[in-house]
C-alpha cells in the first residue's frame, strides 16, 4: 500500500540551491506580488505569482482603481515576453556588414557621448512611447541636462482628434475618464471600448456591472463589425464617414428639446443649419425610425454618456466628429457627471501623426544628430508612404532602447537592452493622481 503512493524505482532527491535564495523564500511555495502591467498604455494593476523566485502567472489585481481585478489577453501573455529566448542581453552595435555585434556598456555609452558632443548645429532628439510617472520625469531631467529635445510621445492610438476637440472647447489638453458605471444610456460611436480604446479592461468591467441593471441600455454605432458592437444592447451600422451628419442631427434635436435653454445653447442652435431627417437617413444608411429613436433616447436619458473614437475619429472628418461629440457632451451636462476630467487619462504628452511628419522632415533634411528611440516602434505603426525607414538612415546616430528586436530597432546603429517591467522597479500614472507601483 505504501509503495503505491510513490514512483517505483525513482528515489526522490533534495537538491539544494547553488546560490542561496533571498530570506523569506520557501521552496515550492507561491508568492503573490502586486505590480503594474506595461503591455499597453492602460497600465492595469496585476498580481504576479512567483514560485522559487520565478514568475509563473499574471492575473489582475482586485481593487485596483483602473481594472479592479480584470486583465486582458495581452496582459496575461506578458510572461511570454519575459521568458522570450530572443531578448536582447547586451548592448549591440551595427557592424560594417550590416548585422549587429555585442559590445560593453562602457563602449556603448562612450560612443553615445562622443556623438552627442560633436553634432554641431544638428538636433539631438528623444522619442519614446507613452511614458508616465517617475521615469517620465527622469527623461525630462536627462534631456534638460544634455541639451536633448524631448519629442511628443508616439502611440499608434493617439486619439489626437478627441484631444484637440477637448482642448478647443474645454481648454483641457487631455482625455477624460468615462464613467460608464454611472450612466443609464451609453452611446458609443466607432469607439471600440472593449478592444483598443483607452482602457478596455476598465470599460469591460464597468459595462459588465451595468448590464445587470434593467434600466441601462447601450447602443453602439459603427461602419464594420467589432467585438464591441457584438456585446452592445443594440448595434447599428452606418456608412463610413457619415458620422458628422448623424451627430449634427442629434445635436440639433437635443438643443430643440432642451427645457431650460441658455444663451450659449441658443447661439449654438442658430449656428447649426437645419438638417432634415430624410437627408440624414440617406447619408448614414440608418432607418429614419432608428435615428429618431436614438435622438429621443439621448435627450431623455437622466445620465447619458456619449463616447466617440476609433474609426469614427481616425478619418478625414475625424476632428468634426470629435468636436460635435464634445459639444453634445457639454449640452447634455456629461462633463459634470459621466465625463470625468478629475481623473483624466494622462495623454497630454502624446503626439499626433503631424508630430511624426515634423520629425521625418527633420530627418530628411539631415538636421538630426543623435536620435534616441525608447520603447516605441513607429516603423511598424506608420504607413509605408511616410518613408520613416529610409529617412532614419539620415540621422548621424540612432540609439534604440528596448528588450526585443523589432522593425525600428533593426534600423538602429546602437541598441541598449532594457529589462522587462516584471523584473523592474518603477511606477506609472495611468490617470492623473493615480500612481501604480511597478515591481
């Protein structure tokens, strides 16, 4: 009976550590460490399960103000990047043959310092992905001390049209938090809140908590099928580029039915020319009864919330869509209820495609000396017509900072390896006033 409890012929061996573990580490016992996910700009709170000092599993951190225990598939897969066999282990320099060869940190830093000092009238620039917290302040200090210009940060989803609309109408150069959990009617226009828009895990949790309330309804309008649309209470399909006509009609309807008009709303009503329902239906492809019902629902909701973004603001008329959206939010009082600027999304440092065209123009004119590229991959994100890959070669020295080789690091002259966030100390400020520790 006792022999059946073990493996026959395989005696168990207790093998000691070659290097003694840190104090408090119990072999085989799981330890959970709170940290912050850095796989996307949302910066969700996580708990890392470690056994014998090695991370084994990542889960959401319950009670965290951003995600409250939820975590997307990208955050779950953070360990694959941590243990990736092709991670950059040492500084690399481009060889004469075009490949990369390792060199010491002293040699790499000496080469950067030498190039930085001898650029004459050329600009030394620093471009990074979205960076917040203490690290962002350290980059500011580095740039100030070395005479390097820090460029607006590059993010594929910069939400530039929305930020410009809020800056134009509310004089706030940032993106608000959206309180879906306090809304009784949610209208999303192109904003894929469950996929790529700002903080998908946070939005998914809020939507999930509100769906159990029978008084809550959610209408999603988009030109193509998305995961967000499939989860909405009602999904409507409109013609691409016709969002301005729909928002124009909704805004005029809301202004018309407003019980207590103000001088501002009356002036706005006179500025908006009439747009017949028939024409709106023709331009959008929506049915008249759908548009009419939508306007009535939006005007009659007690705490409505309108969110526009994604494909609806990333088009030729994206700024008009954003401006009409922000006007509707203001007219319906959302900026004092479901649109929260007290905990804005901290995107004021993020640039737009225009900022990238300025950088490319400087590269093309051979005005750039040393260009630092930190945790960003603009070659992958930008369309080939921007010709960033070809123009990068015109800088005197490209210094890439990252942990895995990507399209942009392949074009660098010198690569400095970075540690993975799970094996680093730091912090993040995903929203104004909310700091999350990276451990």
